[in-house]
C-alpha cells in the first residue's frame, strides 16, 4: 500500500508558480494604474515602491519557470482566474483597491509563499525555495503596511467590504492562489463599478494647494541660493506626477513585452524616489508636504496624449533636456558646501541616465507595436513642439530652449 502524497509534483509546482506570477503581475498593473487616482500621499509613495517590488517578484518567478521549461507563463490558466486581473482594476476608491490588492491577493500570496517550501520537494527544488525566500520580505512589508494604513482610511469609504468580498470570492472560485483548494461558488458582482482607469486627472487630498504657473518665478541660483534651493526641491517633490504618468502609461500598454513592463515599473519607482528627495529637503527647509503647491497640471495635460506619445515625450525630450540643469545644480551646491542637495541631485542624475537609455530602447518598439509611422526623432520633435505650447511649467520650456541653443547635450554620458 503506497503512502499518501505529501508533496506536489514538478508539474504542479510549475502551475503554482504560474499562478503566483500572474497574481503579482495583476497587482503590479492595478497599482500602477491606480497610482494617479489615490489621493492619500502616504499611499502614493508606498504604491510606487510596491509596483516595482511586484514586478521584481514576477521577474524572479519567471526566471524559475524558464528553468522548469515553461516559457509561456499564462498558458493554461483558467479564464476565471485571468478575470481577476481585469476585475481588480474596477475598484471604486482607495479603500476598495487597497483591500483587494493587499488584504485579499497579497495576503493570500504571502501565505502561499510561506507554505511553498513545505509543499514542494525542498531537497530537490532548492531554486524555487530560494525564490520564495527572496520575495517573502517585500510581500510581508506590503501586507503589514496595508493593514496599518487601511485602518486610517476605511471610514472614509463606506461599503468597501462588498468589493473585497467579491474579489476574494473570485479567487476562491478558482481554487485560491494555488488552484488546489476546493472551489467556492461564483460570487455576485456588486453594482456600480465602472472602470475608472486610466485616470484623466490625478488626485490629491482635499484642501492641498494647487500650483499656479503665473507666480512660479525661478529665483536666481547665485544671487538667492536659499530661495532657489527651496524652489527647486518643491519641483522635485512634484515629480510624483512623472510617476503617475508612468503608472498610466504602464497600464495603457499591456501589449508590450515583459521586459518593457519591468523597466517601466522601475522607472516609476525612481520618480517616486525623486519626489521623496524633494519631500525630504523641503521638510528639512521648514515646509510641510501639504503646504507645497501640487503641479497636477502636468499629469492632466499629458493624459490628453496617447500613451506612446507620453512615453516618447518623457524619455526622449523632457528627461534629456533636464540633464544639463542637474549638472549645474550639483556643481553649484557643491561650491556652496550644500552636501545634502548635491547628493540628492547626483542620484537623480544617475537614474535619469537609465531612463533616457530605456527611452531610446523602447520608443521604437512602442512606435512599431502601436502602428506609428513616425521615427523616434520625428515623434520627439512633434511632442517637444506640443510641450512648448502646453506645459504649465516654465522650467520645462526653459530646458527645451536651452537644449537647442546649446546644441545636442550629451551630459548623460559624462560621469561625475
């Protein structure tokens, strides 16, 4: 008489991993798309990080699936299971999105990752065990943050429980995270949940001041160094709008390859980090975050363009045009012994190098994928002309003018 099975087979192991990767990717996509629509500032910062962490988890799991000879990680997944990716996008507010992404899906993934070393043949499957060990800390932090933060906002969004229960029901109806649980009944979808994505306008907390372009005057860097520094880091804080733009771009370009999506998720998090360096400096300089005027107009006007145009504009125009100013600021802050500001802009400058390289790599692919007849140079020229007419930020106009007056800047290739 044979003993009862205590471990999953290699084929079952592969199916578990496919489902883990799919759910992480679904979370990445929803978090990116919802970033502009969440008004809570703390949540925006965490969501930006978690978007990239989810993408990184997907990439790790995909690497193990390739080792297990699985090159189409979504092949064979049930239509009901795949429906989860579409449905979680339909949350109606911050509470519903956080409750479903974190407190349903991420929490279930956390339990599965913890159990996986015991259900697989760990002695023979150490590479998979190592993958679960790598992804666990991020998911633990994500769930812990969501549980703590959710308690502070749930009272602002009554009725969120119905959507949470619906998404939990969808997951249970297909056997849970692994697909091996006894399927539950098909849940009834709550009414009044139209798709709000992509967000046409980015959201901020009620009462936060909105940027007024007519009074945005750049102080002289040398004559008024303190005023210029504060002005510049206020604009750094507003790079949240760049992250939000990338979130919508990522959500609107699902046809692109996984490598592109992974790169954009990292680009998004980099822009969150740039906003955070602005946050750190303005707080050190005596301001509260909620007192800094929010440049929501950049996101809002960018969203009048298709996703391909937005990506080309950001990575082949705006970011390259900004490189000389970053170098000048670092030299200035070093000259006046402002070590903190110089360090902040140095890391921003380094990140932007990769963003420009990604723009050169992915803009041609986007143009081909979405049927554009333009070359990368043509779309850069067209979108820059559009920017000059439509940007609410004089600094962007100034950078574009200076870039052309000084010839083609190649500062991105000069190491500090």
